[in-house]
């Protein structure tokens, strides 16, 4: 028996990279996930688990690509003006917003 067939018959022992290769091959192929699992002797629920992990990772990285910077012009009196909004970030930093146009852009941002 070849080493590759041992791994395919024992899909619970596959590493992340091998699951990723299966994910890409299935995604670029023309068969269903069920058919792909049958053809490659993979446990269906494990394959679905890994597919979801890779799809989630892809959607997060795609989402990050959608970020855009907003140009901000600071006037000397802006620092003394009233704070309209405070955005608290996960890293403990705060963004103090003084200009309504910035608030509008943040609200419209998806």
C-alpha cells in the first residue's frame, strides 16, 4: 500500500496544508464536495469543517482588502473643538472624531 493512500484512507490524520490542497482542488474542480470526498476517500464532515475554516479565512482577508483610508485635514482649532464621536479599538487605542463628515463616512462604510 502506498503512503498517499494510507493518508487518504485515514483523513482524520491529514495536516492543515493537505486539507488546504484538497479544498483548492475541490473548489477549482467541477464535482460536488460529496463526490470529491468519495473520490479521495475523505470523511465528509471533516472536509466540510476545513472548507469552512478556509472559506472564513478567505472572506476575512477579502474583507480587509476593502478597507480604505480617509483623508483628514486638521485645523489648529480642531483639537480644541467638541468631540463628536469616540471610536474605541480592540488594541485599546481611541480615535476622537471632531468632524461630522468623518462620522458620515464611517456610518456609510460597509
